[in-house]
């Protein structure tokens, strides 16, 4: 506590000195979507994890770079690209002829030798056939000789990345869905004058269906269902209110103004509620129905116009739902599970970064601290995105029930692990290097290995939707050994704060291991367990029969759990 206060006071003094010595500056406002009333969650969900980070040059590939869209599973990792380059380079060296030293021949002598050889060649069918075969095979020989050159390889890698980015671009797919839906709904407008389709589109206001389709089509199916239902409810409310207003007021302008003003007050309450789309759509639906005599609409029946409005809106909503479900569908469950795998991968990367800074004193640099803070911030943004997807999944209409409670437990557990890692990052900056790290290096390495294996196993389960292995290494046993050795090492530490930081680190690690055990238990309940004690494997995702839950399977194998398992088996 005292060291933290000293650090805070030092920071305050430095900030005060900078304030006193700096000149006045003018800071211009930064334009943001927040000015338009968009919530931060709406912006977070748009920062999809399907867009990888900036890719390095082909000669400077990073280990964490993957040339694919997350979730596709068909791309090459950076290590695979390196091995492919080495294989091509080796093949090119083996295919190239042996270089022999010789004296250079002048150009005019080589030309004379070529003329002499051409005069001595007798023209026969066989020579003509060989010449034609040589001409046919010449492009292939040139391609073989140039295919593995360094510049061509770099061009191939860049072209492959560009093609894959176009193939798996969510923006391109959404544009295709939008264009296809609008084209299908607008087909009657391109028919000849006087045809039934053209008459229907003109008299029944087919453009309303196109507008409804464009408003309802969202990036994923859950958002499409939610926006579609809200738009349909708003249309029904607006059409009903407009019909009631017409029945009461008819063509009385004062009554119409009074009723519309009263209705807008109620609709404003809906706009300010948790379902703003209903109020907005209802407000937009009312004017075309009530003001049809003033707008020049050739409808004498207000109830008929309201029915046409509802029908066209329904056609647009149904079209958006069908297109979003059958053409490049993006279901929230698939996006959620893939995103959870990426969250666990980043969690493993963050823990490895913390362990590297702890085990290597030279790695405690300012750039390393900045990198750890960026990893922590990125991880929190990804977890926030998973919470948004989970909330959208709860509003999605689906024939197959989804275990949203277990999904929420998994996100809460991962959020807990991320919070503990943030605290661990601050604590380890003050942990004594000699007593708590150097003397117990082997136990620390064992603990780090067990935690990383558990995180990687859960990541693989979320990515492949496959069962977990029945037995996993126990981070709790490794942590107990580490805690015992650390307490013995820091017992005679010269500073009391060293003991305090060591105890704080042990408490954080213990809570983290409890969270890991809970995460494995939830993962087993979601995807099942590959058992060796009984015949076959249990996969809970493909069976509805009652069976053993994931919590009954030993999450972390300890002697007490092993004895209980053996007694139950006997």
C-alpha cells in the first residue's frame, strides 16, 4: 500500500510540473458516432473479430498471424506459410542446374555458332515434331522456372490474401444479400407497362416492401428477427391508431391534429424505452394513412390503405428473414462460439505475456507494459462483444433450444479470469524477483504449463464443438506446490512488503484456478467428455437422452476425486 501511495504521489507531482511548464493549447473536438446518439455497444459489435489485424510483409510473418477469416478454418497459419516457402525454395534449388564456372563467350561468336548449327540441321518429320513439342512446352518450362522465384512467391502470397479477403468479407456478403433481395422485390417494376406485375407494384405500393427489406436486413439472423418483429409491431400500432383517428375525426383537420399530437406523445415514450424501433416505425406509418387525401393517394378506403401498408411491410420482413437465413447465414450461436474461442486464445496470449515478464527480468520494459495493457483492453472489448451476441441470441427465434444459461456462465467466468489477470499484472510488478521467482522457477513453469493447457483445451472445445478429454493436468496441484515453496522462500525476506505481494499473488492465483475449474465444468456440460473409464464417448451436443452432467466428471484430477470416481465405478 505504501509503495502504491508513493508511486501515485510521484505521478501527481510529475503531472503538476508538466502543467506548470506547458503552454496553453487548443484541442479541437473529435467527431464521433456518439454525437448521433449511438450507444457504445452498437459500436463494439461492429468491430467484428472477423477482421484480422494488419498483416505484415511476406518476409516478416508473425507467429500470431493467420491468413484466414476467423471461423472459416480453411486458411494457412503463419508457420504453414513459412514451411511452404522453405519447401518451394528447396524444390527450386534441387530443380536448378548445377552452376559451372566457364569463360564468357562474346555475343557475335555465339550468334555465328547458332547459324552454323542451323545450317547443319537436317529438316525431317522428327525434327519438325520435336520443334513443335518444344514450342508447346515452352510456356510450361518458363512457368516452372519462374514459379518459385522470390518475387513471384511474394506476389502469390499477396494475391492469396486478397482473394481470401474478398471471399470471406462480411461486407461483400452483406452487399450481395442486399442487392439480391432488392432485385427480387423490384422485378415487377421492370415489367412492361400494363402487365399484372407492373400494375401490382404501382397500385399496391411495392416500394414499401423494398424499403422495409433494406431496413430489416441486419448482419446476423438474431438482429434481423428483432428488427423485423419491432418493425411489424410498429406498423400494426401505427396503422391501428391511424384507422381509429380516421373513424373518430374523418376529415376534420382540428381533430386530426389533436389526435396525432396525443399519439406522438405516447409514441415518444416508446422511443425512449428499450424498444425504440417500435415507436419510430409507428410514427412513420401514421402520416401516409391519415393524410392520404392530402398526399394524392388514390385510395378511398383508409382501412384498405392500412392493410396494404401492413402487407407490404410484412413482405419486406419475410424477404429479409429468408435471405438472411439461406444466403450466407450468420447465426449468433456460431459467431458466439467462434468469438469465445478467440477470447480464450487472447486470454492464453495475455497470460503467457504476463508469465514471460515475470520469469525474465529483462522483459520488464515500458513497451512490454504497453503491450500487456493493449492485450487487456482488446480482451475486454471482445468479452463485451460476446455479451452483446448473447443478448441478441436470447431474442432470436429458433427451432432448436440453446443453452443460453451455460453460455452466460461461460462469459461471466471468462470475465472473472480477465479481471484476475488484470490484478495479477499489477501485483507482479512488485513481486520480489529472487525469493518468489528465481528460487521456485521450476514450480512456476509447471503452473504456467498447466494453466495454458487448460485454456487451450477449452479454446479447442469452443472452436470445434467437440468433447473435452476426461483427464487434464491439475493446475491446483501445481499451484499448491508453488505456494508452499514461495512461502518458505519469502519467510525471511528483508522487506515486509515482499511477503504481502507474494501472499496477494497467491490469493489471485487461487481465485483464477477456481475460475478455471468452473470454466472446464461449464465446457464439459456444453460439449461433453471423451471418457476412457466407460465405453465410448459422451457428446451432450448430439443427444437428448439424460446422462451424466459435465459437473460430475472430474474437472481437475485430485486424489480425493480419483478415489470417489473409483468407488462409484466399483
